[in-house]
C-alpha cells in the first residue's frame, strides 16, 4: 500500500494531471481521442472575460485541433451541471471572433470530475453530446463538442473500461491509501508517484488545508441558504393562508374591524383584499 494525498484537493489533482503525459492518457481513455500537447495550464482564464463571469478552468490544454478543459469538484451543488456547461460554452465562444464564421477552430471537450457522491443522480458517467440527431436518433456528425461528467463514487459493475480504472484510482486516493498493483495503466501509477504523501510540499499541504476550510465554509453557506429559503417559503405560505381566510371572512359578511381583531391583519390590508364591486 502507498500513502498518498487525496485527489479531492484541487492542488493535488492539478499537481498530477498537469503533467502532459498523464493529461493525454486521461483524455485518451475518457474521450477516446489522442491529443498532442506540450503544456497543461492551471487556473486558466480568458482576457477579455467571456460573458459576465470570470470563468477559471482548473486544467486547460490545446493542440492544433482540440481544446480540452478538465475541472475538479469535491461537493456537488445544485448548479453542478449548469456551471460546467457554462464553462464549456465559454471555451467555445472565446474562439468566435466575428459573425462571419461561427465554427470554432478547435473542437472543445470538457471533463468534470466530482469526487464526492452525487445524491441527486448517482451516475458514474454522464455525457452532453452536442451533435444534432434526426428523429431516429442518428447523428449528423456535424458538431463534435462534448461534456463528460465523471463521479468515481458511483463506479459500479457496469462501468466499462477505460473509465473504470481511472474512476477507481481517483476514488482509491480519497482515503489516503492506494494499492498500486491493482492498476495497469502507467499514467495512473505515475499519478500515485506524484501524489505520494511524503512528496507533498509544505506549501501544497497548506493549500490543502485552505481548500478544506473553504469547502466547509461553502457548505455552511449553502445549508444556511437552504434554511433561509425554507423559512421564507413557510412565511409566505402562512401569509397566503391568512389572506385567503380574510377573503373568506369578507365574503361571509364579517365586519372589517372584527376580522382585524381575529387575524391581526391591519384594516388597510383587509380593505385591499375586499372583492371589487361590479
């Protein structure tokens, strides 16, 4: 067994997957395409900004034909699929300089890795395929761009190779221990060498702690938002029920002053709820 740093941390994931040989092996197996790259950029963003959000890609590389984006996310939030679809569209739109040619020079592929479980869908591999299809489902082979979502936690008996070995490797790293002999792909073994616990620098370790703290903060804010949303929803529901009761009382002929005493609703609001006279 080898002690490793968890690939749930962006700093560790990027340390391994920014290596051109590992990146190209991962892309080859997940997308089924061969790319030829010399460099993988981390924290890539475009200047000027495309759209209203300054999108930043965890890993970004391109050759003469392909633009590849890889992003890592540990906790799945409700905007998971929309967020990375937006990232993908940014990588497409950035290439369109004017209205004379809408076809991007480079094919764009986005791979999203979710290292925690997905309580909403529990799917190991999901794909957005942009190629148009006829009513019988036949592809036109006109648009090659794709988004692939990977969730190692939902690896199952039906997960095919070559996805299986990569998803298993990522998931194995999350508890800090891996058995190297279980893996055949040389790129995966090299990942384990690069993220070996003893080779994690003090700076990388500090960034891991920062990421962990930020993730907890994000989760707390998200949970607090849910609580506030539920509270607002309950309050609105109660207010709606009270207004309905006021209308019923008015219809029954009760005096406005009596309704105000019973419900606590102001006379002015009750008067505003009175049915219009024909």
